[in-house]
């Protein structure tokens, strides 16, 4: 049998006394949002408290409405919503926003759709596949976020709609948005940050952002693990810790985005968000462990209760201005207090923690106990158990007779007022003229009269039936029903019976319908009786018709005179009357039967639509209150939750309550209760739980008004009889016994690190802003609160409209995340599961490389800092030494700098550009206390990658352009932070360390901030890279200039070596060749004195350009040699020595030969020939040959045109054979280097030497060696102006 949740104590219901409820606070509308399982649980707690403790908008409404307090649950799983019971349950149709996707698995496997969706660029879909749950987000935060963003547009619209509903009819625009969420679940953890920003966006769209406060109440991971079913599951613990730590990192970073110089940007499909605002204006962190490290039994329920009560405190009316603290006043107070806290470590201080406790009178239990007792007495008096003793068949017959429902009574009612049949007299002779009448006919005068009579009777019966068959009034109120109708008189009688203290509603309902012995059966019997009458009359009607035939025959056949005729005439008339009366009687029975049949239908409707529902309601009420009695007798009713303590237990006042129950009289138990039910049947005929609960509550509160309207002070005087109703003594007792207790119990719910000094009350570590809420109508309690507040300065007394409870709230603000003791443990699990299933999708942003925006290029796991400052716990900060070095480098390079503040608080004029050393010197001289710190960000600069070609004009280095560009870069480096010259900006770096703790503390706090803000680190890195790029560009210009000069020098040296014949260049056949060179080398003696060849080019893969560009390859080989190593050093020295000598007559021959091959036309062809080479190779090849041509021309200038064009004077015939007897007049032994030996014959030529190996003449060049006169050593050959050898 169903029970009424609205009246069940274990469902949050019970008898609610409106007089004990508070008025709503009307200074601001409210929207409460719950996200995920934990958030929705807290939201449900809040709604239940609102229904129990606040007056609804319309106290007479069967379903309480609170238009200015709106609720919205957001979840991917409907399980919790579906399980909710009671009138305060969340309305699935109006207060639930589902982000569920029934085809989630298929949707997530459609990777191509996700990867093409710009709003999902952040999603690590490749690793999420396979980690899906059939319900909810399966513990994966990114899956929860995916579900939310898939419906982000609809969610924003839903939030806007809820806000408008809350604000409708308000006198002002103020709105408070409270967001409840657990941060470590898949749905709550994955959706809470986006929901906060979407709520802000909705308020902006409404134009209400400046009037609204978005506040978060976020449940930390240990709240979830306080559930035994979670704590015992290792997989859930890992998910909870990994998700929780990831969410903590994100929340902590986003709470100070502006200080971090970063932005939250997200494409939600139908709208985008780009903001530096924190997710919430006030961020409350809630833990399941108290600040003294004590565990709370049933921590999850404790925390959701506490969070709901905290919000509830600002939804109830307060006495303003003296004894009221609104949410806005609370915010201003907290902001002011936190701003004055000394910073010993560089960390965000935007968090608030709560501790709460209450002492109350269980007024709902008291009222429900009384109601349960009432129903128990009602059952004893007129319950079903009494029916067998009272409702017998004879009793039913008596009620049928009393109501007038027998067949005869109904027949009389139907035929009431019908006239008797009167036939007109007919002359006897005239009558005979009609002759013998056929069957079922009568003489026309009589037939007409009889038929008219039947019609008149039928009309009267019709009027009677219309009244008898009349319907009950729509109101279904007994006083509106009349006795004219059968159902009306029956209903009135049944109502009288129901109200009869000796009979009651069960008796009335069962009299109406009880399986045979009831009014329905009696009516059925009456119908059968009438049907029997009708059958009898129908049978007799045929006899009556025969009598007319017989009487007419007798009358016409026999002529009697006198008395005989009269007797025959009378028999004839009587036979006609009898026929028509019988006929009319049959019609009467038909009408009565139809009336009874209609009445039977009405009885069925009355039973199903009224009395059956009435007994159903009574059955449900009896069962509901029996369950309430069982619960009140159980330990659960008196058990302390650890959060709320009872000023008086129900057991303390039960004797007095039982006395009130026992004093109930029969009239109160039956008549008054039944009259209450019957005066407004629409309240219970709909079967609406809420309507029924409210309607019953109204009656019970009225019946027991002496008990239910007692004030808190009435109960306190009962608890402390020794005060003798003395207000002052009662105030003292309350202060000592109750207020001290709730104060001590209200320790903040925060698992605090043992190294964090949370317990201090001097506002030097945290700002403590506590309140004590007491009933405004309890003067002695208010007085006690004032005394208590005077002794505890951090407490603010609030006089509220909540009449049965005292509520203490200890509020600590300015809490850093590192104070949470769970950080190290969760970080360890987070780090260990980086690549496991418990780490997949843990962060809202993963690096995917997707999208044109940057949302697919964030990796929050590596980007976001540890929510703990380096100075507090160095071991937990990743890459700490690297970041410290980065800071120091930034200071040294003038990127991070301090700027003094003058006495008026205005900043000094912007520091003009200066070098890093000057900037550092200036900073060291500044007073830390009066210094603002900034990070400089210069304007974008286009620093090109310089190449030699940028500064070469017509083959020559434009040194002026190079020097001007170099000076530009030097000026840029020196003045890159001068805003007047180069633009850019400066970003504030927080510098709010505790000055009282010394400069070292201020410095470490500032560095903590820097290490906590990766966006600032990126600025410094970019600036360092920019500075380094400029320096490197300057160095590059230096290298270009130096390289150019070195190249030019190398080119000059190399070409001279070729021109001087120092390098032997041979064809494939071994002959000297300077075009199609197959092999080139330089001969020298190594350190061991061994003759060695340094190959500069030959036909092999080792020389890339040996075939096409052998001279260029020779040059490459030459430059590849180290200048200070052999043979490069010897080659350079020989070239330098030869360069000093005067050129001989034949020194032009090699250069002249090269000129024929390499000239302007050849260079043009070279451009075409190198088209398929790389750009770099092409440029280098062309540069070389351009330089070669230039060097040839420069070399040519050393000779006259005659000398340059003169060929060798040596005869073409070879030297004599070795066997010839004739000896030359004089010979010289010369060598180009190495083991090659040539011979000069004076009689032949002093300009040419004979190469006996190759059987050819070789011109003498300045690069050769000659055997000295002593024949024991070599010396450099000397040639005169004509090229003749003159030494050796």
C-alpha cells in the first residue's frame, strides 16, 4: 500500500507547522545548481530544508512554491533523481537538466565526428574509447565534459530561464547563484568548471552580471571516499584521486587567471567564452574531515547537509540592518579581511572553508508524533477492525429503509403525484354501437381517455425521475447535496454516518460497498424485485385484454334492461380500466427499474470517486503514520548526526505529548477529522502526495496547536526548569550549555595539513568570519547570543526567522590549496596513473593537435602548476630549479623588474630603455615594500635570418648597409622595453609577500607566484629567446662580415695558388689541364719527411662536384683544411711568399688559359647549368666562379696586354733523348713540389722546363722550387720580369 512521502519522517517529510517557518529573504533571488551525484545530493538537501524551514509564496497552496528560489540539477545519470521521495524531491520535469546520451558508446566511437567538431578539439578521444559506462560519465572527466558541451546551448538557456523565473516579481535585480559539485567524479568533476562559466555567460547575456554572485560549493575528493562503497573499491579510489587532483590543479589555476595573465577560452558550439574571470566569485572547499583531523561519521551526508545549511542561512529572512548579515555583506566582509592577510608563501588565497553545527527542537518530529498518535486513536475508535461488530445484514437493511431505497419506497417516489384513471360515461345504446371489441382494443371514448391518462402518468413519472436521478453537486460537499435525488439523500446520509463518532468513514464506505452486504447489493435486490413485479403485470396484461373482449361480447349479446344492463356496462368499463391500469403499471415498473439502474451507476461512481478514495487515503495515512511511529521509536530518530544536536529529545517530552493524544475526544477524533476531509475533497481525491500532506498537516497543527505552537523559549524553560522562567538566567544557561557546544562542534570541515596553522584566531593566517544565527522571536536566546558574541569577536549575531534552531557557522577565508592534506597523496596517485585508464581524460584539455584555435594544443597535465608553492613544499614542484633559473635569468636580462611607487601611490614614470646591468643595479636599490614588479613583454619584432646575399651588391659586400642593420639591432636590444619607442606591454607580477617577515620572504613569495604561472614563464622564455635572437642576429651579421672577408681572402689565396701553378691539375690522361680537371693535388713533405699528395679533387664520390665543377670542388677541399694544420699552413705560407715576388713573363699562362674558359658568357651559362642544384649549392657555385672571373681580371691587370697575349717562346720539339751525347751548356733542376722533377736547359729556354715523364714542356712559375747551387737543398724559384730563371 502506498504511503505519503510528504508525511514520512525518513523521507524528509512529516507534519510541517507553518507557524514555525521563517519568511524568505527578499533582498536577492537565488538559483541553486547541483552537478553530478554529489552536487545533486546537496541540492536535494537544500530543497528539503527550504520546504521545511521557509514559508512558501502561498501558504494555502497544497504544493509549496518558492518562485524566487529556483533549483536545477545537472547529471548524466537519472538514478538518484528517480529514487527521490517526498514533496521536496527534485522535480524531474522542471528541475532536472539531463546531459545523458543514451547512445554514448556509439557517439564516442564516431571519432571522425568528434575530431571534426571545433568545440571538441580538446578531447583525447583516441584514449577514451573502451572506458565507457552505460550510466553517466564512467568516472572519466572528459566524457562528462563531452556530455555537457553537447548540450551547452540548451544548458545556458535553461540557466537563463531559471534566473528570470527567480527574478520575476523581485523588487531588485540581485541574484545569488550557488553551484554544488563534487570535483572528483566523471560528471561533477568534468562539468563544474564549464557550468560556472556558462552560468556567468548566461548572466552576461541577461545584462545581470553586475548584480549577480556566482558561488561554488565544491566537495573535495575525501568526501567521496568517506563512502564505504567507494573507499573499499581500489579502482574508484584511483579515479577519485586522479580526477580530484586534476580538478584541483585546474580550479586553482583558473581562480587567478588575471594574475597569471592567461585566458579561459572555449567554443561551445552556439556560443563562445573568452574570459579572465575566475569560475566563481566565492569558492568554498568542503572536506569530510574536520580541521582537527577528526573523522566525521557518515561524512558524505554531513557535508551535503552542512553545505545546504550554509546556503539556507542566507535564504531565510534576517533582521536588518543591525542583526542581519546578508550574502552581499558577508562577501564584502570576507574580501576586506582576506586582502589584509600577510603572505608567507606565494599562493592563491581565494578559498573558503566551512564549519557548522546547530542545536534545534525537533518540531517536525513532535508534530508528526502527535499526528501519528491521533491516527492511532482514530483507528482504535472507528477503524476497519470495528466493522464486523457493527455492520451486519440487518443493519444494512435498516439503513436502506432509513434512506428510502427499498423497491416499494422507490416505486412510491417514482409514481408520486400520478392521478387515478377516470373513464367517461357512454350511453348504453351508443356503447352497443361499438360492437364487440377486438383483442387489445376498447371503445374509442374510453381508449382515448385511458391513453391520455397513461400519458399524464408518464409525464409525472418523468418529472419524478428527473429529481430522483439528479447528480451530486460538483463540489461533492454534503451540504450542497439535496434529498430530492436518491444519490443526494444517500450521500448526505453516508456523510452523516462518516462523521458519526460511533461509526466513522470506514463504516459509511463499507455500507456503500462491501461485497454483498451493502447499499449497492440492496439496490440490486430492489431492481430484481421491480423486475418481478413487471413480469407479473406483463403476464396479467394478456388476461386483462381477454377480459375486454369477453366483457364487450357479454355487453353486446345480452340485452338486459334495468339492473342487468348496468351491471354489464360496469363490468365492461372495469375491464377496460383494469387493462389500462395494468399497462400503466408495467410502464411504472420499467421507469422504476431504470431509475434504480441509474442510481446503481451513481452509487458505483460515488464509491469509486469518493468513498473508495477516502478509505484509500485513510489506509495510506494510517500506514504512513504507523511507519512514522516505528521510525520515531527507532534509534535513528534520536541518533545525533554529529551536525545537529537536539536541545530536547522527543523522548524528553513524550509523556506530555501522550497526554495530549489521550485527551482527544470522539468528536475531535472522528467528526472534526472527517469534516476536515469532507469539506475540501479535491485536496485528496487527486491522490497528490503533496496536497494530502499539506492538508493533513493543517488539521493536525490545529488539533494540537497548544503543543505545536510552542516557542523555542517554551522548550528551553522546560529543559532548564531551574531558571524559574527568569529570562536572564535562561540566557546564561543557553550560553553555557548550548552556544558553547555548537561553537566547539562547528570546527571547519577541511582536511588540513598538520604544518598549516589553521586554528589561529588572530587573523594572521586566515580571516575568520563566523556567525551565530538565532530565532529573532526568542529574546532570551538573542540575549545569550549577544553575550556570546561579545566574548568571541569573530562571531556575528544574526537574528533570523527560523524559530526552532540555533545555527553556528565558522567561516575561514584566505585558505590556500596547499593547506589541504590530501594534496601529496593524490599527486602521487595522479602521477603514477598518468598513462593508465585512471589518468585518461583526467584533464579538461589534452593535447590533440586539432583545430584552428589553440584549444587542441593545450596539455593541462603538463602545463598547469602544482597547487602548492615552491617555498612551502619544494619537493612537489615540478622543474623547480629550471623555473628558479628562468626567473633569475629574467631579472638579469631586465625582463622581470621592479618599479618604485611614489608616496601618493602612483607609479613612477615608466622606466626608459636601459641595458640589463643598469636595470639590475636600479632594482637592487629599490625599496621592496614600495615596489611593483612587472614582466616586460616587447612588441613583436621581425628579425630576419640574414644571408650574405642580403648585403652583396655587384659581387661586393655593402659594408655600410651591414653596419646600419647591426646598429639597428643593437638599438633594438638596448631599447626593446621602451614603450614609447617600441610599444609592447608590462604584465604585473604579484609582489605581496609579508614585508614584516623581511625582504627574503617578499622575494620568495614573488618567485612562488612566478613559478605558479606558466603563462608568465612563457613570456619570459619568449623574451629571452627574442633577446637571444637579436644577439644572434648581431653575431650573424658579424659572422657574415667575417665570413665574407675570410672567403675573399681564401679565394685570393686559392686562385693565386692555381695561377702560380702550386696545385697540379691533370686531365684524365695525366696531362696538365685547367678545364676538364680529373685530378688536382698539392705535393708536400709530411712531418716524417715523406713526400705526400693532398688530393683536392679527383673522380670519386668523396668529391661531389668533381665532374661538373672541379675548380669549385678544389676550393671546397682547400677551405675544408684547418688553417693551422698541414698542408694548409705550408700552402698559405708559400702563396704569401710568392705573392710578394714580381710576376714573371710566363706567370700569366694558367690564368690566361682559365680566362678563355671562364668569362661573362660562361657565367650566364653557369646559371642555366646549375638550375637543378639546390638553392644553396647553386648560390655557392655561382659565387665561386664569379669570384674566379673577378680574380682572373684582377690578376690580368698585373700584365700588359702584350705579356698576357704572348704565348711561350719554347720550341715545340722535345729535349734530346737521354742517350744523346751532346750536353747542354747549363741545366737547372726544378720541382712544382713533391717528387716531380723538371729540367731547365739554358740552350733551349730559361722560361720552360722539360717534364721527361710526360714528355712535355712545362712553363716556369713562381710557385716552383729550384735546387740550390750547392745541390743540397731547395729554394724558391726566382724569375725575372721576362719569366727567366735567375737563381739556383
